[in-house]
C-alpha cells in the first residue's frame, strides 16, 4: 500500500510518499514560497537517506498550492524518475491538521461535513488550519478518487480526563468558545508512546511514560496505560514549557498589564509572547547550540536561558511524575533538542536518582540517530531517546482509518 502524507502550510507544502509494505520512503519533498509573486522552489528527493538518493530542484513561481501539488504529481509519476506510474496507486492521502477543536476528536476520513467542521475551527488555529484545509481541497481535486484522512495534532490530548483538560474559568464561556486544554505535537507523542512500548516489549495498555518532545516548540506528554493523561500545551501551543520564541506559562495577568502599561493591542501581545519571547527573549538566540556556546563563554543571558529551560522542563516532568504516582516505565526524549542535546537531557534528570531515574553519562553523550537507552542499568525508570517520525505516524494512522472504513 502506498500512502502520501501532506503537510500544507500557509506558504509551504511538505510531502512524503511511503510504501507501507516496509514503511520505506519512496520520495519526499518541500515546496517553499507558495504565493510569492517573485520566486518559489520545490526540492524533491527520490529514495531519501539511501545510497540511491537523488535530488531534483525546481525554481519557479507557485501562485497557489494547486500549482505546487501539480508539480509534485508531475515528479512522482514522471516516466523516467517517477516512483509510481499512476496516482491511483496511492491508497490514501494523510493530512496533518493542527487543530481539531472540541468536535474533531480523532483522525477521520474527510467528507464535506468534516471540511465544514475544520473551517469552523479556524479561530482556534488561525495560522495553520486554513492552509491545512487548502491542502485537503487541492488533494481532492488533483487526486480524484483517492480518499483523504485528516490527522489532528490535538487528537492525542482528546483522551485526557476532564480534570486535566478543563480550565478553571466560568464553564459557560469555555463551552461556548471550545476553551479547554487540547495539547499539540499529538502525532509525535502518539508515535513515541507506541515505539516506546514496542522497544520495552510492553503492552500499550500497561505502559506509563512521560514523552518529552523538545524542539523549537516543546511539549511534555503524561501517558497512563498508553493514553494521554495530561499534556503541557493548552488551548494553543503557547502554554507550558519555555520554547525557542514562546514564553510558555506565565502569570496570565501579565497580559492585561502589558496592554494597559504599553498600550499594546491583542495582536502585539500575541506576537510578543509567541515570536519574541522564550529563549530568544532571554538571550537573543533560539538555537540551543548557539546558546550553549555563548554560555560556555560566560554570557550571563545565555547561562540564564539554559538553566531556565532545563528548570521549566524539570518542573513539568516532576508534576507528571507525581500525577503518575511514580509508576513510570520510561522517560522518552525526542525532537531536535531531545534527540541531540545531551546537556539538556543530563540537566533535566540530574539529582533524580532517589526517584529511580539514573542516567548513564557515557550513553547520554554518545551520538546516534537510533532508538536507544541512555539510563544506567540499575535505573528503575528507563530513559530512552526515540527519534520522532510524525510523517510515518500520519501514514500509519491514515492506513488504520482507511482499513476501519472498509469494515
Ligand atoms: P521544530 O520544532 O521546528 O520541528 P526541531 O525539532 O527541529 O524543531 O528542533 C530544533 C531545535 O533542536 C534547534 O533549535 C536546536 O536547539 C536543537 N538541535 C537541533 N540539532 C541539534 C544538535 N545537533 N545539538 C543540539 N541541539 C540541536
């Protein structure tokens, strides 16, 4: 079975075509600067990350996603360099959709009703959902007869208990506006939980873990019996940890204070908290490699940013560890920072030996792209590094939804 995964952004579109017989990637690519009247470009890789990898780059103007995806079809079905001969070979297209709102609680086969509901959630995901829906609509047009599945980044969090997802605000307003904790990076957390359980030879229903998706955007997942029990992000991806450019959780009263004292508009405060805060606001850099370098040169702001980031992760980890009453099988580190940054990983678990969490310093410092254990042999809680693979998870989920629809 061949499955195409599409992630349509406002000016970009990422795609990956899987052969599900062995989960190999036949091709993948990225179209950038869609809608830019001056220039755009498409980078297409055949058999990526293998010794047969081949790269094709097209530079041209892509006025809309329609022209971009048309070119993608052109490349994947090309008579010489194509990886399939007809788009009908694609069994299903899986789309990443950021926000499902309160009503789209699980991945679903797209129909007119679903599209209407996605449109109704635009206010909850104003930057992503319109583009995600455009991707679906263009795919419906350009791949006639191929079913589309919407995979929501919020779906993982929809299994949380009520006391985890409810905000202590007047409940009539919450209901009216679909205000609740949703959580994001759901596709990544789902992948990590499944891989973690398989790695530890545990039944998913008996598996408790804390997933640490630490990238430019970061969130922690608290997982009980294989399902989301709590998560650090909220109504939007702004809540929770300190991130690259997001402030994470702050006293909400800072918002009206800023608006009153600086005369800032809602958009300005939103931009300040989402784009100018976090590591960037603390030390002027977002990439931890730069921050570690500055910190090693004794830059005070970088040192503060480093220790605040670690503290913010540790604090949430502690909360989730307590929610699980210490019955934790594994801590699973993932994404750009989680997979690569041994300084952050070491800092987060430092001093937790008494709780049964003990790192093997050497294993932690060894670089690898593989799934691996970095805890000491006598650590009660396993510490794992699992490279995330959101596209593969979308493909797997889409396959499941398609198969279920045929029953
Ligand atoms: P996104 O949330 O945009 O998908 P990523 O998961 O790619 O982000 O994570 C990006 C962050 O990961 C970078 O800002 C950087 O801090 C960190 N990172 C990536 N590679 C490394 C590395 N080799 N060593 C340390 N940190 C890294």
